[in-house]
């Protein structure tokens, strides 16, 4: 069970890291993260450029298991830098899920 750090006086809702972390992950927009961090190399539509094409099922074919894709985004590979120091785990997961839908 999550430890309650405090209670918001006005709403009566519990406050603290566990609740805030859940709220943060719910609002991460994978498309926005992609556009801000990935599109300059992979193209705004995931069609490729400096980085390889991700759209039209290419990323899913390369990474059938999303955990492998998340590892590459986090740690980097080849010419791609790792984003583990620049993006939260929630942002990495959101962008991975978004790219799989291109």
C-alpha cells in the first residue's frame, strides 16, 4: 500500500509521491515527446531522415517486444544517443507506445 504523505486540505485527497507519480504518467503525451525529442532525426511522421524509419510497422518489426525498444531509447544504440538521462521512464514508455502506432 502507498504511504500517504499528506492530505490536501481543500479536496480531502491524499497527496504525496505515489499519487503524484501516477498522475504524471497519466498526462505524458508520447506524440509531444516524439515531436520534441525524436522528430529531428526520425522525421515528424516517423518516416526517417538522419535516423531510421520508425513508421509503417518498422519499429514493431525491429522490436516485437516493447521492452527492447524502451532499452534502446533509454541507453542508445549505434548513432542514436541514449535518452535515459533526459527523459523520465514514463516519457520513454509513452514515446515507445506512440512510435508503435505510426
